[in-house]
């Protein structure tokens, strides 16, 4: 049976996040030919609608309201529910981002539905689809099926390939208007600590430093390398605790969980709590002076050596490579 | 103030995971309070000490969860409730878990409920927000700070590294993020006292729920280990040669740069 699927798009600093395109690809896989409807919620989001179509959505619904400029659970729930009631989709997909993690269980509870969170892969298509998600901090995986009612899942960024962008596609964009009432939470202030530029949870390349980096200044070469590779800087808790960098960069069980294509661990020992956040990365490089360091157990490539000797050469080599790639 | 903390018994994070016949082997493993729920218990105790009232810790699970509840009592919680589903349920999902917990809480007039933001085993992060929704109370997730003034609450919420200051009011459910506090270790006198604190045990029947009401919406069909990684390559030679080889490999073999 084909399914009509509603996909929540998510913008960051005025641009759609990659996970939104990945969510459309996931929706396509389970739709069995049904209609994929993109949903955009915000104060001014209509300009993003066509991009959802170019990545595979068939049509897009926007909900715009001044009170939806910032995410609040109540505001977004009301907007989502208005569209849900109009559309009665068979399936809903969101990103497993801060927003998705907050919103999805509230919506699932309102609807009395199941919810499969943090999906990293989908096996099979249409009604036979089974969802793979990490459990025990990525040390094991479970395969989950929907038993009854609405199929609702969130996908972990960076795991499901988006469809090729097709600039020639076009689709209908309509709007739904809502009254936003009774916001129980008011955001009084936002302090931005997360680094500008590439978002850690969506970065394709992460250059992460640990206590071995030794100082705040020691992170500068890591930043340079990350920038060269179009990636983001991450850190171990050891480095955060030592004040070399902000906690917003922490990767691990109590920090962010990331799955980039390339993770370069520099002066990180590879504690189990750190590995919980990065061990599912596609390629892992470890640079550590201790040949016995745990991190080498998950590394695809390792250099045993002093990072202060390695980093300048590594940056030069990458620059060399990049200069041949851009011509 | 009537305060509840939700406590899940989980595998110790340091434990090696063994999967056999599509199930996690639990024999001989160490179990702990889910680390985020330790923050929840600690915060509940601090709020009580500042504003008065009572802290109840609540766990859903089997008989074995009594140990984690005793630990929470030893930290300083006043009483504990164990909803034991061992005999009633073979299958559960987040929908079922939240439904049972909310059914217990619905007539308790809780002012503040604190949950962990995620359980390190199941990892869905659903139970807190689902319970709040079922109770019809406001929910703020991943908080790192909580201040109360009468029924007004000021919270700081971690949003992928950014901090949002949120103003809201009780009754409220919050979920704890790392940074909220430093959970205390139970003291020896605390452990002695905990033995005498009330621990109530309930079954589904006592909540007027039967199996059908909590029939899971999703089903786990398999559990498996991640594919074993081929042994990595430790490069050799001069550092300069190693680095240049590495960049070559990342570019040509791994194709990631
Ligand atoms: C409940 C709990 C939750 C936790 N959550 C997290 C989490 O989310 N994320 C996290 O990262 N940690 C977490 N931790 C902490 C974790 O256990 C480790 O303490 C931490 O990851 C260590 O950080 P590190 O590897 O930077 O430091 P260290 O373990 O001190 O390692 C430093 C490494 O740098 C190497 N080194 C030093 N100098 C050089 C040099 N000049 N050149 C090359 N290499 C060098 C050393 O050989 C060593 O391997 C948690 C701990 C607990 C108890
Ligand atoms: C076949 C099968 C059988 C299962 N049987 C059981 C069972 O008998 N008992 C059982 O506990 N689980 C059982 N589970 C697991 C259960 O479905 C999940 O653990 C539950 O849905 C919570 O999801 P989570 O682990 O992702 O928690 P999350 O939603 O990530 O947890 C977030 C927070 O919610 C609170 N919370 C979550 N679970 C509990 C709890 N059980 N008690 C108190 N607070 C909680 C905690 O504060 C926690 O930090 C079973 C699962 C399967 C697949």
C-alpha cells in the first residue's frame, strides 16, 4: 500500500539543514509511490519550499506566524497538528535534531502513536520497511518495525543519503494558517555558543581534539584543518573540562553523537564515553603519541606520534591536495 | 512541593555488550541508575532542600530495579515506587512505558517531575516528553539549570550547544542534561536510612491498566552488533612520510577528502 508521508523540514540560519533532505529520501523509501509532502514551520519560510521539492518532495505546506520565528514546543506542536489534521498522513518523518527530539515524542503522545527515534538506516521498502537504530550508545543496533497506526520516525543526521538535487522539479506550495495560543514556555534569552559555520552533528568531517592538545591555542591548528576540509571542530570531555574549548563541542555519551564521513581524533585517548559519540563514523583517523591508546582500536588509520609535530605537516599536505583539487 | 524523579535501571556504560539470539545478554552485567536520571534525582533533592516538600523516585521495570531505587533513596529521596511489569508484560515500547508511568502520576498532583533526557540503553529520549503530554503539563527538555520562585520557573536549556533561557511555570516536567548538577554519592548514613524508607511496589492491576491498554505500537524484531571493523592500519616510517601517506589514503582509498 502506498503511503502519504509528511516530512518536517528544518532550517538553520535561514537555510534548510541537510537532515531535511535526508528525511525526504527516507520518506521516499517507505512511501511506496505515495505523495511526499514537505512541511515548513517558521515566521518566513516560503522561500525554502522549492528546495524541498528539488530534493524530492512532491508538494510543500508552509505554516507562517510571527510566534513561530523561534522554536517552542507549544508553537510548533500547534502548527504541526493543524497540518496533520488537514492531511492525515500515513507516515511522518523528522530529523533527530534538538528540535526533532523535543517535538516528536510530544506529537507521538498526542496522537497516541508509536515513534521510532534516531534511525540510522532503513531496510526494505514501503510496508516492509524495517528501521535500524543504535542502542546502548551505539554498541549494538536494533531493528524495529511499526506494528500499528501511524508510522512515525526520526532520522539521525548524516546517515541516510539524500536524493540528487533536481533543479527542474516543481511542486505545489500552499499555506496553512494557525492561531498560536497559550505558549506555556517563553524564551527569554538565547546564548549562542555552538561554533559558527558547519554544524557539528551534520559535518562530513570532524577534527576533534583531546587533552593531548594541551591548551586553547593548541586548538588553532585543528580549526585550520577543519576549515580546509570543510568540516567542524569537536572535542573530548577531557579538553572541555580543561577549558581548552567550549562544552558545546563535546562529543560522546554526554555530548553530541556524530557520524561524519571522516573523524580525526587528535590527542584523544578513546575513553568508552567518548567512543559512544563517534565510533560509528565512517572513517576514523587517530593521532596519538601512545601506541596503546584505546582510540587505535576503532581507528581505520593511525599515526603514533607527537601531534605538535604531525599537525603542521598534515595541514601543509592537505593544502597541497586541495590546491590540486580546485584546479 | 511534590517532586517526582523518574529513574531507569540501565546497563553500566562500561559494560561490554554481548548479543545472543537477538537479545542483549544481561547475565553478570553491572546495572546502574541511568546517568541522566542521577542528575534528575540530585536536582529533585536540591529543590526539596531549598523549597521544602517531598521527593518520590519512580521506576518502571522488574524486581531488580529495587536496587537502583534504594540508591536514589540513599542519595536523599524520601520514598520510592516500583511499577513492576515483570509478570504482566513481555513486550513494551516507549508508548507503553510512558502510558504506565503517566497513569500512575495522573492523580498525584506533582508540581515538578524530573526525568533524564535519554536512557543510555534504549536511547529514544521519548519517555519524559510523552509522560508530560499525557498529563497535560508543560515539558522542557535537556535543561542545565533550574530556578524556582513560587510557581515561576526559570530554566536554561541546552540546544545543540546553545543555551536558551526559558520562563515557564509549575506544574512542569523537565528532562536533565549533563551540567545540571554534580550528583552526590550516597553516604553511609544515607544508605542505612534508605533501608527503612518506604518503597511501594505496584502492578498494572493496581493502576487499572490491562495489557491491551499498553500494547506497544512498535516492535523490535532483531538486535545485533555493529559489523566488526577490520583492524585499522598504523602507519610507519618518518612522521612526514606517514602524514603524506595518510592524506593519500584518505583521498584515494577512503575517498573522504
Ligand atoms: C558519566 C561520564 C560521562 C562522560 N561523557 C563523556 C563524553 O561525552 N565525551 C568524552 O569525551 N568523555 C566523556 N567522559 C570522560 C571520559 O571518561 C574521559 O575522561 C575523556 O574522554 C578523556 O578525554 P581525553 O581523551 O581528551 O583525555 P585523556 O584520556 O587524558 O587522553 C589524552 C590523550 O592524548 C595523548 N597525548 C598527549 N600528548 C600528546 C601529544 N603531544 N601528541 C599526541 N598525543 C598526545 C595521550 O597519549 C592520551 O591518549 C565521561 C565520563 C563519565 C564518567
Ligand atoms: C521486547 C521488549 C521488552 C521490554 N521490556 C521492558 C521491561 O519489562 N521493562 C522496562 O523497563 N523496559 C522494557 N523494555 C524497554 C522499553 O521499551 C524502553 O526501555 C522504554 O520504552 C524506555 O525507552 P528508552 O529506553 O528509550 O528511554 P528514554 O525515553 O530514552 O528515557 C528517558 C527518561 O525517561 C525515564 N524513563 C525511561 N524509562 C523508564 C523506566 N522504565 N522507569 C522510570 N523512568 C524511565 C528516565 O528518566 C529516562 O532518563 C522492553 C523493550 C523490548 C523491545
